[in-house]
């Protein structure tokens, strides 16, 4: 009697709602959304605290982690790296790999890490999404100009949030104004075919062994 092997449980841990919606809509555009379960953790600290439990869950599992670099990618990477090393991962690199990190070790769940926006630069989800804006879009330059003029009158948000103001100003000028970032991918205002998006999807496919899906 043949025993059918159960497929591994594929989990993608993210910080919050927007962090879940963007990869979800990219997964949908690439028709692999049914193979990955996205878990929202309510923030970076909650994600880090829950990591041991996620790694020790029942069944064979593969675990992806997407977090923002914020202002210091080295600090964010070290916080995650320290935990993975403490949990028995001995091959964690000193710096994140530019194409996304994947750890394969005997007796441990396969773990992957992607640090927004591109594993190299400080920043956040919105920086990654800005890479999906159609190249040469004139409204993108106009939105940047508008945000800078507003800042010149009165800055009501910190400098680290400027990309958010820029991106959401641009989204407000689309055919259906103000769509959330994930829905803007489905509406094709943002390009799921952009190189940065495809780099993220390649990492996800490799992490979850979905090359043939």
C-alpha cells in the first residue's frame, strides 16, 4: 500500500496587515497563493518572540520571515540572527544574502529571511513597493514634487516616513484613487512583473520548493 507523503506546511511570517497584503497579492498574481499561509504577527517584537513556537510547530514545515530593515539593516538582521543561532541554526550568514537568505540544516525546519526592501538597503515595505511603480511614470515624479512642497510648508511626519507619503500620494491619483498597496498590484497600477517583485517571488519559490508549481 502506497502512503501519500504530506506536503510541508509553508508559512510566511510578516509584521502587520500591509506586510501581509503585498506578498499575498503578488502570490495571487503568480498563482501560488494556495501553497503559502501568511501569518501576521502584529509587529517586529511579536514576530521575534513567537519565532521559537513557530519553529517548533507540529508537522514538517518551511518558514519564511519578511521584516523591514527600518533605519539600520545591520541591527535588524543581528536581532533575528541571534535568535536563529540560539535555536540551533549554525549556518546563518553574518549579513543577509542579497537574493534572500535560505537556511537548510539537518533536523531543522527550512527557514528563509527577506529584509525589506531588498536585503541591502535600509527602508521598509513602501520602499519595496516603490520599485513596482511603472518605470518613467510621470505622476511618480509629480507626487515626489508635491510631497517635497508640502514638507517645505510644514512637515507633519518624520523623515523616515517620506516614502509612505510619496507612494500614497501617487496611489491617490490612480483610476480608483487610494487603493491599498496590495490591491494596487491586482489592479495593475503596480507591476508584479518588476524585477524586485520577481526577485522576491524567486526567493519564495525556492524557499517553499515551488519551482514546479
